[in-house]
């Protein structure tokens, strides 16, 4: 990351924090005058309070901002509307476990949005700091969904915590011990009724009542509720102050750990201090003692530059993944190319020669749109059962065709079925071919299910992985948009096979970036 990029990221961060602050304050001032007036509230009562401004993320060292955006087209994954999505995520120096948890939470938000709400037109995910004090640090993720023709946006928020000198990750929902939740929910319900903020006869959804719990240095907590998750009247967001007398006995083990971290002295000397931007009387958290996370270079995880064919990612420093599609061109190739173009993601196509001969325009389009093309033989035989001279003709015939179609002779082949032995390896090597295998098999042709393709790809993916799918069946292309969105939000960069390996050597076998024989 250059200095200029850091500056740009900082500026974006500032703008984002400002926008979040304005939004939260704007939402919380709507009816808060009536809320904080009771002066005689007993120490064990829940109170409706204004939601404080979030801590100033730009004052905390060691945070990195990673923004992505894209479009899911109408028809993709059964969508009735195109979905414009933006995702802004934070990563913290040296806290890989926390970073992964935040990224997975964000990816799951987006994936469930895309599959469950097929009519939404836009989706925005952003973040802010909800707690930064002592050694405790909490990130709030906020998603906003809009529908065409509706002025209302649906807002959901959740806070996730870590402790600056440990590897723990605690979602807000785990702070309150399960045996105490119903008592707290009852107290919260009473406070909302008293303030006329709950629909008649409605009850709070206990499963979502503690998703955004902001711990306070005095031992209390602020619960942020949204009208998306709860039957609130008149308000999109409501803050409920839970006093220490209610919170302390209800804390889970993780909650107790966090509360202690909140009161702990940060490791001195602090490189910079986080400052609460809100007035002290409304602030839920003290931020002035938080030491930050150090200013080391950001982990590769957060660096997700957009790949360009002319400027491939350096896979020794970023998390690369190669999507590969076999057996085409076929019925689903054009649609797949549309999806890849939407996400600006390159892939590698292992074409069967006779299919390429039938659809030269699709092979031309693959190359023209920045993808790589490899050889998958002329007619897809098992090469271990094919004579040396027939292997030569399978490769040469396909290579000749591609030379005349796309002016390229690919120096690499994927053997059909992945079937190789030492004779086949030698024969392909003597034809100048590197052997490209895979290490994540989606088994799309066998399971015939896009969800399974998506699940298997995510279960197997790792930096440097090669993922196998097919563009002659629908299930791989069906899963591709959602898979790309999730992988991008986890920091992956997409590369072609030549970009992943650089020079491909004849006769060598490539299973992944780190497994080459
Ligand atoms: Ni095949």
C-alpha cells in the first residue's frame, strides 16, 4: 500500500464515519427529548436513551478499510430486480481471527440478502466503531436495504468484539448469559411500552434483542434495536440503557471477559488515542484510553486490489483464487461470461476442441474479456487409456484450432477426469504442455445443485486454490455470482491460471499455488 492509497483510504474512512455519525445521530434525535426526562428512574430500570455517536474510527491506529461493490443482475439467483451492492469492511492489524469473523458476518449478510430478498434494489454494508476503551474493541456492522419505489430502507446492526491483546472474538449476542435473557427482555419491553415505542401486544424478538449491545465502562450497556428486527413504533432505531445492576449479574463468561477488558489499562505507550466524538453525557463508551492496534503494515488479508489482465495480482502477497470452467464452450458459457463481466473477475476456460470448433465466437469472447483459455483435449478421452500418438493428436488438433481462432497456442492442458499417469505426464510434457489440475472440486455435474457448488467451493477455498466447475451445466454458473461476492468480501483476488503460476513448465503438475509436482 502506498502513502497515497493510505491517504485515500483515510479520507474514505473519514467520509464514512461522518456519514454513519450523521445517520445515527439523525435517526436518534427524532424523538429522544421525551425519552431521557425521567429523573427518578430506579437503578434497576431500563431507560430509552439517545444513541450516542460512535467512536471516531480515524483516531484509532491499525484499522484498515476495504470497500467493494458490484451488481447482481436481474435473473441471477432468481432475482426479480438487479441488486446494486456495496460493502465496506474493516480489518484490524494483527487480528486475523477477528478480521475473518467480521468478513464472514458481512459476507453472510450479503449472501442471505441476495437469496432471501429477491426484490431489493440496493444493499449497503458499512461499519463503525461502537466501543473502543481499555483493551476492548467493538465493530458495528450496519446493513441498509432499499426497494424500488419505496422511500424506506431496512436497517440492521450488529456489534462484534475483540480484546486488543488477545485472539478472542465475541459477538454481541453472546454477552448476556442465556439464563438471564428473558428477564432482560421483559425489562426492555416494559421500558419501550412506557415510552409508547412498542406496537400493541407486541413482544421483542429475544433472539435479536442483544445483537448490538454496546458495553459501557460503568458496567452497564446500551442495547440498539432496529425496526427491521423488532416491532418498534415510529422509530427505525431505539437505544435502551441497561443499568449495571441488571447487566453485571447477567453477563456470560465472554461478557465478563469483555467488561474487564473495557476497564483494563491499555498497553502503554499508546500510539494514538481514540476520542469519543459525542459529548460525555451521551457517550456510551469512554474511548480516550484505547491504545489502538499498532501501525504495522496491514495484513495481506485486507489488501484486495482489483485484478486486471495487464496487471496481475502478486499472489505471494494477496489471497488469490482461480475459478476454472471445463468442457465448454456450451449452453451456459455466454451467461457465465455476463456474470464474470459484471463482477470484473477473470477466469480460466478449459475448452474441448470440438466444442470450440462449434462455437469459435464464444472462445473469442472469453479471450477478449480477459479470461485465459487452456486445452481440455479434442474429444475428452481418458488419456491413461489413449495411445501416445492419439494423445499427440488430441492436443495438437485443439492447439491448431485455437491458433486459428484466438491466435494463441495455450501451453497448458487439463487432462479429462484429471486422469494422469507417468506416461501421460511425459507425453504432455513432450508436447510442451503443463498439466493443470485443481484442488477444490465443486462436483457440480454430480450434485446438480448451485447451493452445493457454493458450499463446496467455500469449504475448500484457501489462498492459491484452483476451483473446478463446468460451463456446460447450469449449476456452476448459477453459483458463480454469489460465490464471487462472498470470496471478494473475504479478501480474495481472482486470477487466471497463467497469472497464478507465471511461467508454466511442460510436464509439471499444478494442483494449487503451493502444490506443484
Ligand atoms: Ni472435463
